[in-house]
């Protein structure tokens, strides 16, 4: 009988220890996951902040922009219309659509807000803004345009094409949407959807040409 109670007591102790240890492990896992979520959230907020700083620094009229007023953006009409995005309605629509995607993580071949690559990001934005079906491949996209080789001639809404990681290659491997004064929106491999100045990294060396949307191009793409 004494042996039985000894075994019984040992079992109770083991059960108690099991109950104490494993909830603690679960709590540790939950705490660790929560910390990772906070870190990811902070990283995303930092990238969004960097993008807004680019707008404030390089484009006139964005000095007071914040995530509280991105839906209330207004532009003044240019004296001489240059492309279809000189239309204020389309210009505001394009930028608002870009801002809604800021912070989306990069995903090769991804086409949603859970993950998107550079050409799919451009395709999503242009398709949504112009109500057309725009192809999702940087090389294909580049062949639709008459090349603009001088960066200084690019205007708001032009697409901007780059080579891939090989700076000497002529093959198009990256694409973004030009906003003006050297900044463009794109899905970066390392940072996701963000606004970048062309002087950052090796973008100026990888720049190949830009492309401008026209009514003629829209007629071709819409067919």
C-alpha cells in the first residue's frame, strides 16, 4: 500500500510539473510571436514614413501630407498638358491608388496586397486607375512605349524601367511609376512597395528609359 501511494504521489508531482512547464512554454511562444508582430508592424510603419518623407521633400504641395489626409490630395493644372496624367482626376486617382499599396511586402509573381512584385504592382495600379487590362511583365510593359532616355524629361505617371541586378545589362528587369523630381513608386525586392529616389542604391546606374501613357497607347492596350 505504501508503495502504491508513493507511485501515486510521484505521478501527481509529474502532472503538476507538466501543467506548470507547458503553459509557460505556450506563454513564451505567444509573447515571442507578439514581439515579432510588433517588429514587423514597426518596420512597415517606418517604410511608409520614409515614402511620405520622399513626397514632402521632392514634390511641391505635399508639405502637410499624412496618412490621415491621403484621400484629400489636389493638384493644380499644368499650363501645357503633357500626358494623360495631366488630367487632375486621373493624377489624383493614380497617386491615391499608389498610397493604398504602400507597405505591401514583396513577393515574386505576387499580385495582391499580401505580396506583390514590381511589374504586378505597376499592372495593378495602372489597371485600377485607367480601367484597362495592363500586362504584368516588366519586359512586356517596356515594349509598349516609345522610350524616353532622358530622366529629366519624365513627368508624373510615366513608367520608369531599369535593368535587373546586372547594371550593364540592357534587359529590363525592374519597373516603377515616376512621380517627379527623381522619385518613383515601386515594389522593391527587399522593402516591398515604397517610394524611392533614383539617387538611392544603384537605380541611377540601372535606369534605361521611361515610357509615357497616351490616348493612342490606351487604345492599343484596351483592345
